[in-house]
């Protein structure tokens, strides 16, 4: 079965899906996106992703193209048409098509909406969690509103490519004070010397991760203390454990940072316990 995309009211073969060259998402990255994990044919952390979607739209003053209920129906139909049971749904909403001008177009210009869905290699994701991943650190180079899930992702692309070329899975951005903000597509965590989970507090500096929030709740159910406090890259290298979190990679252990082994260089027990708790509630 060929892949299917939803674009502005129509379900079309992915290979035939098109948007205008005047679309502001293409011209200015004037758009937002959202990603849901799909587990067993169901959206994971559904409400949290819808809430973040609305927040991103509000911050950029883009009108929602339809109600949440209608969008949910579109997402589920896109999943059905792609037989997506264990993977992701990707949604993008742009300010729409208009003559190229930095100023917003007329409010009558309808937003562009794109939805795709696909299965992911679950065996590869499980192997990643079992083996752990490597991370490199790079200076923070992104704009000042990382809390908005916008498609303005070129610095993330360049950093992720640098990680790939360094034989690492992810790159962590480090601010001018030497503190870790987040990864290119994930939140960053450590288990400190006291056995507490630490992750940077919510602000404009980082994306308000939905999986991050769910893992925080999971940790508290397990009686693990969570400290929302920034940590230095040197602290991360010296931590008991480290891990990343994202919709497609929940609580994935980090075993080395900049070539320095974290802990004993293997996935740590706190991370794996937390991952198990999160997945068990799926």
C-alpha cells in the first residue's frame, strides 16, 4: 500500500502531495509542527500534544485550521490509511499561501495543513534503548523562542549532522554559561550523584516536551525525585546516568558524551526503570 498524506482537505498519495512555492512555511519557516507517537494504533500522550500544538499556534498567531475534534478525526484517518500502528504522526500547519512579504497576509488567507503517518522500526528503537546512545555537545546557536515548536530547524539539522559525522546519535546544545539546554530533537536528563533526576526547567530556552512531562509523572509514581534545574555539560559527563526523551525515543540511555563514558558506559538502572514505567502505561 502506498503512503498517504492529508493536505488541505484531501487525502493524496505521498508522492503526489504538493504545496505552493508561495507557502509561508517554505518561504519563511512561518509554521509549526507536532509529532505524536503511535503505540498499538493509539496516539500516545494525545492531550498533551494537542495542548502544545495550540500553544504554538497561539504564540505565532496562526489560526487553527479546524477544531481539535475534526483534526483528531483527520489524524486517525491518516493513520488508518497508512496502517500506522507503531510509529509516529507528523502534523504541520503553516500561515498559508500568499505573495512573499515578511508582514502577515490577510487573516482571510487559510492556513496550510499537512498530516502524515508512518510506522517506525520498533526493533531498532528497542535496540537503541538496550545499547544506549552517544551524544556530542555544541554551542547553542538557535533563536530565543525554542519553546515554540516551529519548523525553524536549520541549527538543529546542522547539529544533528555533526553528531552523525562524530558517530553519535544526538547533539546537546550548551548555552554561554556552559549549561545544557536540550538536544536537537529531544530533552536532556541526568541522574545526579544523589540519584535524583535533573532536567532543565521550562522556559523560552527549550521545547516543553510532552514526553518530558509524562516521564516526570512516571518518576514521581516510582518515588524518584525530579529536580527541574539546569546542569552543566561537565556535570553530565560525570553523572551516574544520562538519557534523552522524545516521542519516538522515550528515556533512551546516553552512554557517552563527547567521547567520555557516562557511568559505567552502559544503560543505567534508573533510566531503564523509568522507561519501563512509561511504556507500561502506554
